[in-house]
C-alpha cells in the first residue's frame, strides 16, 4: 500500500502547489510510482505547474461523480513515466467533493502508487480538511513570516483532530517544509529565524527551500523545478526533502548565498 | 516584580461546569422509551432538575425522528440541555445545542438495575471546542476533589483547552490564537503566546505560570489583562501571575 501525503499550509501562496510538484517529481526520479492529486477544486494550478493543462479531459470531480473512471482521469507525465497527475476541476466548486468519494479515490490510488501526494487548497474549510483527511504524513508548508506560521499552527491542530488517523487515536506524522526562504532578507533580519519557526511549530524540519527565480522559470515552462533544473538550489533542496520523506536520515542543509557574501546563515547567526 | 493596577470594575467572564446525566438511546426507540419509563417508575424524580445530555453518536435516525424522540422525552419531563454526537443534518432550529468535548465521569448507578445505559460526564462549559485532549488525560474515574489535566503537546492556534475541574499543565507552548481555561492554575512549560485564564470558575487563588511570557491575554478569576497592559520588562521572561485583591500582579520566577 502506498503512502498518502498531504501538502498543506492554511495560508495561500506559500508554495504548496510548487512543493507538491517538486516533491512528486523528485520521488518519481527515485523510481517510485507517484501520483500528485489536485484538491484545489475551482482554482486548480497543479496541472499548470506540471505542464499538463492541455491534456486534462476528466478530473477528480468527474471520478467522484462516476462520470469517468479513475484511469481515464489520470495523466501520465511526458518526462517521467512513473509520475501521474489527477487534476482538479476548474469549473465546479468544492461542494462536489464528497467525503465518501474522496475516501474511495484515495484508497484506489494507494493500491497502485507508492506515493499519493495531495495538494491542499488554502484555508481550513472543507477542501483543506478533505485533502488531509486520509493522509498518513503531512508536509506543512510555511514561509518564515508570522501570519504563515500562525496559519500552519492552526493546520497542525486540525491534522491532530480532523483526520482519520487522529480519530483512530494515532499520531499523524508531520514535517515542516520552510519555503520561499530569502537569504538576503534573513541576513537583514526581515524574516523569522529558522530556529524561531521551529520553536513555535515544534515539528521536525523536512527542508528549507530558498526563494529563487528558478522556481518561477520552471513554472513558466510547465515543469516541476526538480525536472526543469535539477542542479538549481531549490531543486537540490527539494531532492533532499524527498530523500528525508522516503525515510533517509540526512542533515538539513541551509540554503547558501550564491555569491558567498554571508556564508551559512546559521553560523553567522549562531548566538 | 512589577505591580499593575486594573480598573476595579472589570467585566468578569467565567466558565462553569455541571455534571450532566448522559442518555444513550438505542434502536428501536419505542422499546428504549419503555425501559426508560420502567426506570423512572422505580427511581422517581431521577431526572428532575438534572442537566441531561442526549448522546446520539451511534444512533441512525434522521432529523424528523430525532424531533419526535425529543418530544417523547419532553412528555416524560426529561429536559435535554444538549445533544452530543449529532450530524448537522439531524439538528433542526429550536433543538437543544450540539455539545462536543464532554469527558466521561463514571457510570451512575440507578436503583442497582440498569435497564437504560446512563453515564455521567461533566458538561462542557461553553461551545465545547475542546480539540486537544490526549487519551491519557481523559478522566475515567468519578470526580474527586482535586484534579489536574496534563497536556503533553503544544496547544495549537485555534484550539481551546477547557478544564474547569482543576489545574492545567501544558508541557509545550500555547500558540498565538490558542487558549487555556482552567478552574485552577495554568502551568505552561513553554512559551505562552495565546490566552490563559486561571481560576475561571471563581478561584482567586489560582495562578498562571509560564516559562516565557508572550501572552495575548491573561486572566485570573475573571480579571484580565491584554498583551499591551503587560509590563514590557516581563516579556519573554519566566513569569508567574496572581491576584492581589482585584489587581493582577505579575513577577519573574527564577
Ligand atoms: N521557492 C520559491 N521561490 C520563488 N517563488 C516561489 C517559490 N515557491 C513558490 N513560489 C511562487 O509563489 C507563488 C505561489 O506558489 P504556489 O506553489 O502556487 O503556492 P500555494 O499552492 O501555496 O498557493 C507562485 O507564483 C510560485 O511560483
Ligand atoms: Mg496551490
């Protein structure tokens, strides 16, 4: 049985969709079967980041309503053959997602894929709670700023109460993915420090993804950054996070300033 | 130590908890009602003046059936103060409020025979949004005089821990946008960023302790202080807060 991951955050625009695509492609490059599922019904995005927007025929809502078979809705990636996308509907709204329908789809996907990665919509409403409901593992995407951290904290509370795992009295495995980390702003002290975010959220760190033009370039050509430019700093950080998700025990590397102006943030800021 | 006066006419907001009788009806409902009548006949006035909560968690009935059932109970002078475990679709306007977060407090022995399953639990004192309550802290034993609740994880934004029976100890931080309401004292072995209310059922001896004070609001026995009223030299410090008369006093603990 595959593992179900929810990529969630509470706040919008923090990098959930970017991370879902990048982690999915990174895990698929380890020769594991991966499907990324877009739960952002009405505001779908994952198809664009995956470069599959023109290949969407059926979507998650069609499958749930029985208008299409699951296999008809799955889109195979053109670059990595064991990477698939289950797109969201752009025209319907999230009320079309029923709890029973979502449960059925996730259980089916778990039978065929090693990883089922669910891209959650922003907010704490139905769409977000349905996306997390059947997860085994949560990747909590957070930017180093107060509002994002507080929203993530709220989401962690929901992960611990509103999921099937929580209702069974089990612990949901949660990881913090700190994204859009800007070295220059960090050096100026304009952002929360990594230690502070970790102290507030107190869940283990999966990785730190630098703010980078490479992410925008990748999404403009319709490719996850881990496919578009595997050598780039954000891609490297996502590869590292994917290894950690797969169970490898490796230290988290701090994103480095390209020109070496500041060196490692941690050593510079060590008290 | 810093001493700060508050307006002596502060508004007091308190929680209160009552021990409620919980009825867990089973299908078929008419037979269950017969057994209830039998019980009532043998222990007259058992339900009189008691808060009764209806637990419908495992009951497969719809809104109309629930409405009729409530009417049958009303005929028997069983007044329902709240409904637990109901799906939203079951609740019609005018029905008793939906309760969450009740804690078991032992079974009630009624006339030694138990034709109807009855359990007693402290009723929640507010909307009952008690989201975090680790299994280990669920009270199984009947209430004793002094109780404490220990939460071994951080209290997250949006969560409220409400425990009017005694002290609450959080081994972790209380997030901004989270709240802890205790009948006794509140102990936070971490940073207190959210709200803490101690002595919430009228206990001026209760105190608040935290390893690091960054609270949004603190209150003891209904007298409160907002973040901006807290002495700045105590921010980020290990602090205890107590009441002297009607004034909240805070000082460093070392
Ligand atoms: N590491 C990054 N560096 C630069 N831009 C980023 C980074 N991560 C995300 N973005 C950009 O931020 C915006 C929001 O990202 P997205 O993944 O859609 O967030 P969400 O799904 O959480 O709403 C997008 O324009 C995306 O390209
Ligand atoms: Mg998104």
